[in-house]
C-alpha cells in the first residue's frame, strides 16, 4: 500500500484510564448508580468482560458484552460498536466533566456505562437488546496496529458481526450505532456486507479520510489529524503516522483509496443522521446517505451538535423504533417516518427542526447564481460591467462580498464559489470560504449548536451565561457556535472530474499537484 507509515502508539500502560485484562462475568443490579450524578440502572445487566475474539488474520480483539441476564436464548438482538477510545469509557468520555456544560451532555442523560460517542447499555438492555463494545484493532488490549477508518476495520467488523450473531443468546440480527469514529467505521463494515448485519445507524461519521480529516480540499490539517492518532489512540503496538502520511502523500494513491468506503456496496437499511455544522462529518455523512445502495434509508438533519443529539431522549426513542422494526420484527410505525427530516439553521432567529421531506437533495430546490463584483465588494445577480480584482494579504487578510436578498431565502445543501485566482509571490495558495448571515448592522450572526440549558435547574440562566461569556471572549466555547458553512481548497488541487461532479459540488481528483506559474491566473471552484 502506497504511503503507509507507523509510529509507536501512545503507551496504553501510561494511560490513567487503562484497565488491565480481566476476563470476568458480573451483574449490575437494578438501581445501581455507576457514576455520581448519572441515571440509576432501570434493570439488571449482565456484563461479560474482556472476551477475546480471533480475526481472520489471527489477531485477537477484546469485547465487552452487556445483555439482559434473564432473556431467553436466541432471543436478543445485538447492537455492536467498535471504538478506539476504550470500551470501558477511556479518557474521552471523562473529558466531558472538564468542559463547560459537559459539551451539552448532562450527567442525567446517561448511566455512565456508555462508551464515548456510543449507546448507553442501560437503556438498550432495559428494552431487550445486547450492546457489544469492541476495542478496535491496535487500541488498548487488542492486538495489531491502530488505524484510522479503513477497509481493514471493515473486515474486522465483518468478523465481529458474524461472531456476535453466533452467540447462543443472540437472535442472529446485529446492527451498529454511534457517532463520529463509531459512525465512520459503520460505512466500511456495511461495504463488506457481513451476512448477519441487519441495518446500520451511522450518526455523523466521515467515510473518506482524505477529504474528511487530513487533507480537505488538498490542504493539510495540522490539528485534528495529528492529535487523534498521536494522543487519543492508546495501544501496545503501532499507530498510523498520519502526520508523515499527510505530508508525503499529497496526491491520491492506494493508501487513501484504502481509507475510502465503497458506499455503493452498502445495501442494508440505514438510519443516517447529519448536521450542517460538523466540519469533520457533515459532507461524508450526507455523501453516505446519497451514494449508498440501500433501498430503505432515512436521513435526519438536526440543528445541534453530534454529542448531545446522540443522547436526546426523543432521538434515542426514534432509533429504538428503527431497531425494533428491523431487529425485532415489531410492526410499529417506523415505515411511516418521513424519509428525510430536515432542520434549517436561522442564526439570530428560530430554527426549523425536523421538517418532513421526501428526498435529499430536495427535488424542488432551485439554483441561485450570484456574481462577485470586485469594484463594490458585493454580489450581483448579473455579470459586472467592468472587470476588477480584489487583493488581500494571505497571512492575516481576507476579503468579503455582501448581498441583500429581496425576499426570504433558504439555503439547503451544497454551495460552490467559482473564482479566478493568482498567488502573487507564490506557486500555490489555500482558499478558505465562509457563507454567513449578517445582521442589518453587518455583524455576522451565530447559531448556537449546544444547548447549555438542557436538563439544567435554570435553563434560561445557563443559556444566557454561555452567550454572555462568548460575547466577552469569542474564543470561549467557540465550538458551541456556528457562523455558517465553510469550504476550502489548495489551488494546486483544483483539478476536478466533471463526470463525478454536480452543479454545486466539484469532485476533486487530487491526482496530482498543479502549481502556479508567476503571473498565472487560474480557475478554482471551492465547495
């Protein structure tokens, strides 16, 4: 595989949350409080801990199984999650306690048994499901080298799904759920088509590593792509050196191809959840919904952040309706659920939430074209009379163009900015574009994507405290707010494949770098 590189993983024995292998079986009794401030258990739960499962190449991955202790054999459907963050919690879940308003996930929203970004076994066991949590290959006590979402993880997922389906307590029906990394893996498992995989619920997870995290638009990501493998993935062996891979493999090759899910191979029913505001997962999640071959698939686009959305009671109940229908054969009303439920952000006003739609992209949407006018720094409905150019400093500068709509307008789906650009004094340039809504005074409006008041004693006071703190210091909890969609492109990666591009979404080939010549002006489409 081109470009593969590994470095030692963060030593698992040095991680303060490391738990040594301890194969055991124990029962948590109804009413037990796992962690102070969290929900008490509503039923007895049997935990089978640290079961070693052999993969096709001989590597042993370790899993924990939470299930109802008195269920009849062969009667329990299974929800499977594969996590790199520690199947017994790991540091990430506990980091909520160190963040303001716990990133919108109050203690009272879960029992404390849940893995980071995963389902709460307390809820699902109470409703007759088993939850199987696996430490991903190369993390914690599992064998092998750790990797970011890739085909190999899909193959491990295939083997684990089939192992789960063969347990004496299981009814042979297995699904997956979770968000972020736990959703990204689902696209790869679904593409492998394990026979006992019944359905999938990828809630906000990328399915192409290159565009999703490490080189979006061809621009190296110096933050998330570096911190995840070098800090969050603890193990005993090696982990992908994404920093080296990112720098030494700017063009698309077999390495990047192995980290792209073959979405067209996914055929099982899907319940997909996305948001407009996730810089990591929004595009990939919507791409997964549109390009998968599943005939039965649903999409919910929400107006908040992925973590609190995962544990909102109405959303958990919605997921159970989906699972009950496909994994228990319950004749409920799931099939009457709108195929698309859409939220529209209205920064400075009231959002539209869960509006029923029949399709995504919307069949009734119309295109809207505006032209940049460099002379007035505005957007116009007609081509400007005179040619012009806007110049800005690449380090600290920016340029903006404004337009006042004559009537109410709703933007849904992708947008594209087509430019003609020149890099003075350089052979390349990075473009970052934001589409924002301004007040009448010209101030960019923000949408709040994390509700600081959820389950608080005084919800309005908490929301006002968050808004006031951010007003004093815009960097305070900046991730709790969103100012609009963003696009990026390294101009040397401007080549697109017209056969795979859509009107508003160019498909960059990333097949080679085309650097600029002095004085050269080139077209570039940013989405």
